[in-house]
């Protein structure tokens, strides 16, 4: 990716957050703090994720498990098969 593009993992993430005034650097340290705007943005995205994107949310239930139509055999089929097999056995 070209330098200055909005890709991830290129080391510019903190700079972007700082330029958008979502974080600020503590003087004399390598520590960053959220600004009030950064706190609001973080809360907003957390709520969006929890309500819309979370796989276990009631509005977006997980898909039902795939079922094999032939397994397990139904009780009626099993009972019929066992009586058929019993009648076909030599005496």
C-alpha cells in the first residue's frame, strides 16, 4: 500500500487518531489518553457493534445448524426397517 493511504498496520493509526483529536499524548511519555470526543466515538461504535453486529444479538440470530436429512433415521423408518430385516432372515 502506498504511504499515506488509509491501510491498517502501517504505523499511522495513532497519528490518525491524534489528528482527529480522538486521543492525546501525555507529555514526556508514550501513553495516550482518550479525549472527550474520543470517548463519545468509542461508546458509539461499541453500542453499534453490540446492537447490530454482535453474532449473538436477538435481531441477528445465528443460523441454525445444518442437518442431514438422512441421519438420524426417524423412529418409524427404523422400526419398519427392523421388522423388514427380521422377516427377510432365514429361519
